């Protein structure tokens, strides 16, 4: 299991929630908030969440950051117990974080004329 750092998670959130107007302070706070729940794990139980936490998790599920899963466990008298849990979508988070890096590289390439070194003449090239 690959571990997601706060920086990678914040970049992914910046490319999803930030594009919708979420301020930078809130993005950093949301990254910390998520990592407080997940820590070194990729999966947590839904039972530990309260209603407001669950609302935030559903919002992050819509953005592709989280997903939900369910297992059924047999209990007495043939009944089944459903266990719901949340999973960090590590591959998606990493891809979203890398998307920002690619966009920055493209922006730098497009701004080649802003670089003064391009306009400098070298005496040794022309001689």
C-alpha cells in the first residue's frame, strides 16, 4: 500500500476543490482533517464518523478522492451484519496531484518569452 503524504493530498484537493473556489487555507485544513482519520491506513470504518464528517466524505467521494465499500458478515440465526467503510483512492489522488505538476510545466513552456535569457546574444555563437 502506498502512503499518501499531506502535500500530495493537498495538491490533489487543490486540483479538485480548489478549482471550485475552495481557499488555500481550507485545502490545507481538509488535507490534515482527512489524514487525521486515515493516518497510515487506506481504509476506515464508517461507524467512526458523525453526520457532518460523513457529509464531507460524500463530497470528497464526488471528487474521486474517496470511495465507499461494504462487507457483509454472518451473525447468529443466519442474519448478516453490514459493515460500511471508506477508502482513500491513492492512485486517483496521486494522478490528481501530478496533474498540477504537468500543468505548471506546460505554463512554463508557454511563457518562454518571459525569460530574459532567450533574448540575450552570445558572442561565441555568432563568430
